[in-house]
């Protein structure tokens, strides 16, 4: 087994990365807009849900901590 130098390994790595990127099925513009919209709506919905749960839990726990 031959030992490759750092530069040879680096070149091989980037050649393989380039080959893999050529295999990627990149989205078109309409798909990109659609996927981005789904992600933003989901993040917004989860943020609201976490905010509501946090508000509810803090209002349930705060009276227990204050009365002690």
C-alpha cells in the first residue's frame, strides 16, 4: 500500500466532492420557492407553539414559586 501525501489526498478529496455534486438533483426555481416557504411556515409555527407552551407553563409554575 502506498502512502499518499497530503496534497494528493486533498486533490483526491476535492475531485470526489466535485463528482458527487454532479450527481445532485438540484431544485428548480419553483421548487426552491416552494421548499423555502414550507420551511419558513414550519419554523414560524413551531416558534409560536413553543412560545405558547412556555407562556402557559410559566404562568402555572410562577404562582407556586411566589407563594413559598
